[in-house]
C-alpha cells in the first residue's frame, strides 16, 4: 500500500496520525527502537564541537559532517577516519573507565546532539552498541558478507527479510554495519507503530535510530543522506510459524520502492540466515494476543514453559549478506506513481533475497555451527 505523501510530513511525526496499514510494510523492529514523543534537539548550537572533543578523547567513531572525529551529523554522512566504535580490550579498565566518565560528563552537561527524529548517536555508540556486541560476536557468531555494497556516504535503502519471533535480526544488522563497515554508519530503522505504543520501549527506540514507518519520514531520512533499513514482511515475517521458516512472506505493496524511486537512492537487498531458529514458534496464542492488542503471542519450546528463562534465544549461527545495489537514479520521481514498475521492482528484490536465502542455507553446516 502506498506510503503517506510528503505533504503529511509534519503530521506523520505524530504516532496518532500514522496509517496502521504501515504494519504491512515494516516490522516491529526495528522494533527495538520505537518512536517516543518528539525529542527536542539537545544543545545543537555548539554541542557538536564539544561532543567532537569528548569523543576524540574517548576514542569514539566519527562523521565527516562535523569534522574528522565528530559524531554522526544530522545529514547522515559517514565517518572518514576509519576508527571503529569504542571497544575496550580485555583488561583495559583504564580506557573503559575514561570512556565511561567522558560519556557521563557529556550527559550531565548536555554536550550531545539529538536529531529531529530523536536519534542520539552518543547513547547508541557508548551504551547500546557495547551491550549488543557480545551477543553479535560471541553468542550468534555473526558472519557478515557484502559490506562493500553499502555506500560510504549518501542515502541508501537496505531491504531485509524478517524473522525470529522477536526482531533481533534488525539489531544484529545495525551492529554489523556500525562495527564492520569501513565508514561505521548508523542504520536508521523504520519501525511499526506498535513499537512506539510501548511506554518504556518507545523513548529508547527513538534514541537508537528508529522512526515510524511512513512515507514522509522515510523520504526525509533518505534525502538527508541517511542509511535506512526496512523489513517489508513486517509482523507476517517475524511472527510466522517455524514450519514456514525461510519462506518469505508478502512484501506489502512496495512502499519502500516508492520511497527509493522518489529520492533516487539505491536499494540494497540484505539476507539474514540464523534468526529463524532463535525462537522456534510452534504455536500462537491468538486469543491472548487479541486481549493484549498484540499481532501474535508466540509459543516456543521454552516459552512460556520456563518463564523469563524462556526468553533466552537459542544460539544459532548467523550469516548476514548484503547484495548488489539496485540503482534507481535512472528513473524519474514520477516513476514512484507507476504501480506496475513498483510491483516489478518489489518482486525483483523479494526474489533476490529468497534465492540468496536458499544459497546460504546450503552453505551453512548446521543450525548452530
């Protein structure tokens, strides 16, 4: 279904004005980051310079938008110094402590930047990413391929399959790009309205780069040079039964293709193997799901039988592969209104991801190795 027009830009910032049909286009994930009430910019007049100095001292990553050691600017430009996100070596307590103190000083003094969508790169790099890295590196042992297909600068739309009952795949994809792409770019994720309806989750989702999945926000991020992630299967993909694992669900009506055509950015297909097995969904408590206003309530081999312990994912082996970009600059902006072209490109992206899924499954030795 078509995304909302750019004319509804200001209204789209309000969760109440979102089209519920968007749940058909994008997952809850991305979910991990939902929109909170509009977050004001924090110390935009001069904060970037202070943040640059603090990050340089702490060894953090940088963006060219504000200098060789600056934080990601609002235009989404990539880093150029090649410095990876800050990670303390084992035993390097002094470096870790210095980084933590520098972070606390910035939070107390307000020397950090929050963009108009609520994204807080300082919090993402120094708190959220360090918590996710052990899961990415040691638990799921993610193998990432094709990062050279993601541009170092400028807008681009990453389109991926969605699975796993809970949207861990979106978070792992964001870590892969932030840590291993040469430019250490942030992935701005388009999330379903449900993410922003959860009180404690909505503010965090905004801060780590999520925004509502609507035409206006998607085009704004792409036009300002951000790397945007979308999961067109939405709840149909992340909440499908284990018996349908690695079978792609419908990709909506091509809203993501329309956004790419209007902004002229490349579409990068991304294939994720391993997420299907972390929470094998063998049942769906539909009655309880309706009671709580959820799209589904999963029953897995461990949940709800083992209580909170059942929420621990199984340690499957993951592979994330970014495919060759599909260019859109050869099309005019009016092409976004051609339903035949939109459906054709949507099917092309979907078939590419499905074919790559089968190929990667044949290469994987087992679910856990």
